[in-house]
C-alpha cells in the first residue's frame, strides 16, 4: 500500500508515493535524487545522514518518510546561496581542512550548523561533545572542530 | 525492513482503538530504538501506530511536588527545559546526556521507559525519583513497572501518557557512558527525600534496581563515606564484551559515592 507524502525540501514543495517503510534518507536520495545526504551505518550512530527537520538536526536514516509529512527539510544541498556562495559552515570546513574523503562531511556540516544555532559561542569541549553522534574516519576531528567554532562566530556576528 | 501498515493516531483513544484493531501492532514514538530494530529485521510488526501527532502527549509541567513529563516529550526538550532545570536539575542533566544531539531531538521519555533497555538512563530516574508511570488505563509505581530485561508491567494495548517524578530535596545522577553509544555501562541516581534516600542503578543488571543497603546507610548519615564501602554482589549483574559483572559491581560503588559527593560537595 503506497502512501502519499508531502513536505518541503530546501524550500521547495515536494511530494511522492512511498511504502510505509521508506526511510526519509531513501526518499531524499532515491526519490528526490539529492545524494549529498549519506548513509554510513545501520545503527543510528555515524551521523552521515543528518538533515534538519523544521530547523533541528535529525538522523534521516532513522526516520520514516511518512514521519516527515508536512515538515520542512533542509539537506546539505540547501545550505549554499543560489549564486553558489557557500554557507559560512561550508566555507569554514574548506578553510580549516575539515574534510578528507568527504563521506562524513554533509552530516558534519549539518550538525555543525545545528550546534551553532543551539549553542552560540560554545567552547571547544562542548563542540567535541556535541559531535558524539557524528563519526569521521579520516580527519581526527581537529579541523572539523575548528571549522565549527569559526563558523559559529561568523554566524553569531551575522545574527547580531 | 519488512513493510507494515502505517497509522497516524489522532489522540490516545484512537491509538488504543488501532492497537486493538490490528494484528501485531507496535506504537511508534521517536523511533530511535524501534526503527533500528526493524531495519535489522529483529522485529516485524504488522502495523505501526505513530503517536507524534497527539498534541496532548507533549510537554512538561511542574505540579506541586511533581515534575510531569508527557510521554512524547523528546530528551532534548527535557534537558533544556527551564522548569526541569530549576525543579529537578538531575533529570535535565540525565536527559542531556542520552545518546547524541540528533538522538535527543527525536527520542522520547515514553519510548525509553516502555522499552526498559538494561542500559537506558530514564529507568534510573523513574525509580530513583519515585516516579509514577501513568498509562491510558492506570497509574503504576516505578518500583513495580520495570520487571526485567526489556520487560515492564505494561499490558497489551496500554499506552504511557506521562511520567510523574517526585521532586526530591536533592538528587544526582552519575553514569559511566559507553564511549560509542552513550548508553550507561553503569548509571546511579541518588536522591534524598527528608529522612529517606533512594539509590537506583541502571546498566548493571537485567533492568534498573535499588540498593537497599546504600539507602539505609545514607538514611543514617548522608555522606560519601556511607556508601564508599558497600559492595553489590556481582552474581545478578551482567558481564559482556564491554566489561565483567565484577567490574560493573565495582562501578556501582564508585558512582554512588561520586553522586553523593556531588550532592554534599
Ligand atoms: C545512537 C543511539 C544512542 C542512544 N543512547 C542512549 C543513551 O545513552 N541512553 C539511553 O537511555 N538511551 C539511548 N538511546 C535510546 C534512545 O533514548 C531512545 O530514544 C529510547 O530508548 C526510545 O525512545 P523512542 O521515543 O525513540 O521510542 P521508539 O523507538 O519509537 O519506541 C521504543 C519502544 O517503546 C514503545 N513505545 C513508545 N512509546 C510508547 C508509549 N507512549 N507507550 C507505550 N509504549 C511505547 C514502542 O512500541 C517500542 O516498542 C540511544 C539510541 C541511539 C540510536
Ligand atoms: S546513516 Fe549512520 S546515523 Fe544515519
Ligand atoms: S572526511 Fe572521511 S570520514 Fe570524515
């Protein structure tokens, strides 16, 4: 039995027919063809799949597409401006060498924005704790943490 | 994941009716435990009944000497609630250390309590803070609610609607976090109510339990020294790849002492 779902993804209204068991990440990747959101585990631990649901970071691998009915989703594809200018978090990852292979990066960037939104001015220890649900096998986290702190300051300045 | 029928319950009565009308249903709360279980095909319910649209199951209130957390309230909301931080800071702190931020944005108190995972944090809060688990059918004392490994007093068709915590004079939760998941390798909630003390342990046994000997010692003298030498037998505790039952027994004493230290500090 297919179910109709409607939601907003990166500012655009989208709809589709899904099985009840279709995960939000499958809907995003396979139906909408937005393949920036990754899947790195089946235990909800790696964070490669993090997107924002109504502005809050969630793991799209552990949410059904039908649970996102009527919600506003932002994926990594929705962060940069239309003219290609990177979001401050993306720019900071670039500046601080916050990525190597890039597999964890979409989730890291989305979690980074969420941390900066929730905890403006968070110190290094807090940022490291907040990254508990995002795993990187390459960088050793140093550049990621620096990027999040730097972008957080830029986002703060833009807000005030 | 095997497929299932999906239902969005309008209210608690509707959820109960759907539970009764379907073959092998499961309630869906935050899905942080249930969906990974389904993905690994460890369960294959015929129907999922989603509680997320029920407005009355969300939110927190302080009512007299109780902090009331409704079943669908996510961990992150409990952790950041100004009311909880003021009335029962140990509960806010416990909720803020469950899993990771994305898990806390979706996982709910009702789902955690219903699941009775041996390493979950909320059961220690329920038993340590003398909570009452309220369902659509009755009120159950936390002491009677948790019955074993993933086993609770919940009957078929029973839905948790809220958890009512008794506000203590003071309380502290200390856990040895599993470094990968955040779950409690051992977690201890210590609370003081007038001349009474409660010590609840999670992570160590098949489900949460109280340590009567520590409670009695604290009721005589509420100091770290009172619990520092009380050993819990390893016989009923769990040993696994992470650590032995003996080590868990040792951690109970250490974490109970640290909790009391932080309280009298
Ligand atoms: C990576 C990761 C790390 C985690 N770390 C921790 C941790 O450190 N500490 C910890 O305690 N937990 C941890 N968890 C578990 C997390 O707290 C879950 O949110 C919680 O155990 C289940 O809540 P849920 O709302 O997601 O429930 P669901 O997964 O939706 O449901 C769980 C079970 O409860 C039943 N249920 C749900 N709501 C009700 C209700 N109102 N009435 C009756 N039955 C109901 C469901 O049918 C199901 O059987 C972790 C989970 C993940 C994925
Ligand atoms: S894919 Fe690993 S947490 Fe979602
Ligand atoms: S950059 Fe390779 S996993 Fe993080």
